[in-house]
C-alpha cells in the first residue's frame, strides 16, 4: 500500500483511503511498533501523540496492558523496563528512555497512561521534582515542581 507524506493540515494518512478508514487501519498496529511508525510518515507522527488515537484503540478493544518495573543496576543507576508481548507470543523486557531526573526514595503513582515520579531525595536533600512518563508517547517529561520538598 502506497503512503504519502504531508505535514500540512488535511494530510492523507494512507493513499487511496479516506482518513477515517486510514485511522481504523493504523489503530490496529500493535503499540510496540508505534515508535517505528513515527519514522514512516510525517502525518502519522502527530497522530501518535493524540490521546484520541489511544482512546480509539481502547474503545475498539485494542488497548494493550504492559507491566512497568523500576530496577537498580549494579552501578547504582535506576531505570525502568516494560514487559511487552511480542508477535511470536513471547514476552520481552524493553528499556524505557532514561528519566530526566531521579530522586532516591521518590513516590511513584500510576494514572491512566502515565507514571508519576514524585519527590524523594536528590543529592541528600528533599526534592520538589515531579517527572511523568507517558506510555503513549514513550517519553519522560518534567512536570510542575512541588510547592514543598518531599
């Protein structure tokens, strides 16, 4: 199937198909391929950042549940991994991008598609830092600082 790349409004998602049908095709692609999809077509890149894209996957029963685990390495570094099911039925651990900041003893909360890293200790002092990981976009971002270090 041929694809056309356009970055302007009114972009064609899949050449020869109306965009609503093209969207129905794209939501069928497993989440583990979404990062690769960003590289295929400029029109797909912003689409994959839209909450409505993932809402459509959810309403169609296509949402995938992944397990997220934070681990400390032998070199005292921390990182997150996600457990995903491959197309062959086997499960694989996939590293998440590095966190922008890590705090020892931080609290973690999960809400919707996001992981929140809250407070903790950074450099021996209580931290005001809040970071969020969005599983839809596979990115960490700094959030608004806490008013009081925790």
